């Protein structure tokens, strides 16, 4: 997301807060609970190019968010407790649940002590290849490659493009251009593209996963604490909707079984990688049901409402985004008002994937005309 877009969204959230619109709408748009989505917790980076900074929040912001949620009367629950409340329809008090994707080591180093201090539960979803050090963190590799260059010459959809990457803004634009194109093509092609890009520019990523993600021993140690729930996140962190049915089922089932063997406990909860409409849909939700999972979460934006008791295999989450590290924004989002407005706007315009497809088609038509 560009800095300009981020600024506009911050302005919209601030306007909802300052005008009190969020509080007025809350009785209509608020939910019975919220599942927070996080990735990394670490000290703040220096300003500059860092597109994956949206996946990082500081320990201080995590602590402040937990304190805010408690002060606003939310019960902080484990995923098992969330499932029980949804199953039994116990909605007298709002609930909150904190979940982390990917199993980054900083979850253990920085987040875990904060939850221990508060005596509250949280969950970590782990792709089962990652603790072996085999995970392909391609979104971080892409950032590393762009950070190390001043110009990039790439082929996108078979068309040669020259991207300037001298300034942070140019690097942001190049990252967004390449990242969203990669998200639209087959997984193998996308990962191969990033691997080639890193090799071309001398970026060594051999130990990246081992450096950033917890090992099995670290996960076992963490999982001994009753406050910690471990969930599955596929085997290789693939967008399941891009796979055949048998491939998607294998990715999900193998991750669950491997985690159960390594941690010697049942795995009842799952997170869909990427988790948007283009990465997981009804087919994947049905696979979660077939595997007997109690809950499965997406990255679709929103709070938990009573209707989600009938859809525990496709639960929305609220992202604690590194670009929005203010409790003011969290308060506004807990009202549900931004998501109601977002969903209304989406119904009035095409999806991002449809828009990108339309742009590519128009470009192709123009290109054909010009030749």
C-alpha cells in the first residue's frame, strides 16, 4: 500500500474518531468479539523503505492494545474458548483473541513475555515446513532484493519493465507492482521469480527462514505453556485456492499431522495463508470442515458477529498493522464502523483482483492496437 493511501486511511479513521461517528455507529456495526491478526513483534525499524513493516508492531503497541482491550471490557480468550462461545452462543460480554501467523522467533522473544505479564492466552499458526528452516519467505526476499538495487529490469506478464528504485517511494512503488503481480500468478512461478531476482543481485537468503522462524525445539518449549495455542498454517505457506483440490487437502492435512506429531497434542485450529478471497474460498473452508478443525481464520477484514457461529471455518480478523500503531485506530476499528463502510464501498466497486485483470486486459488491447 502506498504512503499516500496509508495517509488517506489514517485520515478516515481519525475523522471517524474525532466526529464520534464510530461511537454512534457501534450499536449497529459492533460485533460480539474480535480476532486480532499479527505477524511480528519487534522494536521499531528506522524510517525508510520497509514494505513488510505492515506485518510488524512494536512490543509497546502490543502491550497498549492488550491494556485497551481489557479496559474496554473484553474477555481475552484462547481459540478453544472462542470456539466454545460461538458454539454455545454466549455473547453477554465481548471477547478478543490474539493470533500470530508464521511462527516468527520474535513472537517468543517479544510477544510472549507481554502475554505472560498479563496472564492472557494467544495463538501462533505455523507452516510446518518453517521450523525445519525450509520456509520460503519470498515477501521478505523481495524486499531485500529491492532494497539492494537502484534500478530493476523485470518481465511482468511477459512484458519488459524498467523500475527505478533509488528512493524509498520508488522502492515502495516497485515492491507493490511486483508483489501484487506475484500474488496473481501460480505459486511456483512467483517463488521462482523472486529466487532468480535475489540470485541476480547477489542476495543470500539461504538462512533467512532459520534466522527468523522458531525451531521445533523452540515451539515445543513455548507450547508447554497453557497460555499458548499452536495452530496449523499449511505446510509451505501456499495460497490454497491456486492449488488443485488434492494438493490443497494435502497442504492442510500434512501441516496438521506434522504439528501433532512434533508437539504431541491435537491441532484444532487453522489459518489460511494470505487469507483473502483470491487465496481461500468455499472449497478451502469445506476442507477445514472435513479435517475436523474447530476454527479456521482468514484475513478478511471484520469483527466477529453472531452469524459467525455458523461459519467457524471462515472467520474474519482485525489486523494490527504496523502502519497504524495507535490505540485511537484500534478503538475506531473495534466499533466495526470502518468495516461496515469498507464492505459498502466494495459492493460499489470491483475487487482488486478484478480491477487488476481489467487493467491488464485494457493494456493488452491497447498494445494490440498500437502494433
